[in-house]
């Protein structure tokens, strides 16, 4: 079954430290994966998508098909990165998006 | 563009009352979704629709009903509200999976409290 797993509910780092938010997926076909971010009391918004191979706000994510992972990384965390991060898979049985449970990132000063 | 708009933004209900949450999108998206967001539970899919006139159950559909009479609107109904339905509700819309790069656009959320 299609599934997205984010093993960490909470990740706490200090400002300037590297950060990696983990995402693993289960999908039989060729996956399309995304990272969404939700800042405090705001709507969810797309952060980046794997097909674009882009870096947004210093974040990157590489699709590793061998490990079925799409981890989100940033070399130097900033306080404004504190937010809820959701990994999502474009692969539901009827084409719907499947979200992980989310990881709350807290960046301490 | 307005994107995805939810009404109302806040609501307090008494147990047993009913209400309807409205989601409207102006992007001509085929797919629309209703999620609830609870602390420690992340984003859970309630119901979704893959096109006008169609609806399907998500992960946590019990206690909710939906309708998609018009392509741009997706209604979420609570017939008899319970305290367990206290949550923040998000609507989202997207193109279908067949469009590469599909992303979901979210509404601003509805904070519902059932007392």
C-alpha cells in the first residue's frame, strides 16, 4: 500500500546546526514527492518538489529510490525555519495526495 | 487569485449541533480534499473528491459527510457534532495525478471547537 512515513514527531536543533527531516515512502510505481511547510497558524504551502531539484530557503531534498527516502536537509538551520513539515506522495489509489504525519522542527537560538 | 477559501474561519458548536464548512477554489482543480489537523496526529484525510459529483472516504470519515455538487465547491458537513471533532480543518485542491508536478493548494483553515 502507498504510504509516507515521517519517523520523528519533533526535531529540535540549535541555530546554525544542520538539520535533516526524514521521510520514507512506499509506492510501487515512479513516485512524485513533495515537502510542505506550515508556519505557526498559517496554511500549508509547498516548500519543494523532487522533480524540480530545487533549493528553497536553503532546503534541499533528494529522492533515493533504493532507500525509498526523500529526506529534507538544510546545512545551517535558522530560527525562522521553525515550523511543521509534511512529506507528501502523489500516488493515492485515485490520484490523491498522501501525507506523512509531519515533523515539528524547533530551531533554538 | 483567491486560491482556496474556507468559511468560516472559526466556529464554536455545542455537542449535537450540525454545521457545514465550505471550501471554494478558483483554479479549476479536479481534486479536492478535507483534512483535520490535531496535535501529534499530523494531517489526516477525512474525505476527498476526484471530480464534480464524486466523493470518497479518506482515513477518518466517520461523523462527516461531504458533497461536490459544483466543481469549485467542496462541502464538509457535521450532522451531530461531538467533542472529538474539535480540530483545525483544512481544505485543499489539486490537479489530478496525471499532471506532472501536481501540488496541493490549501485553505487557511477552520478552527472548530465542540463543547
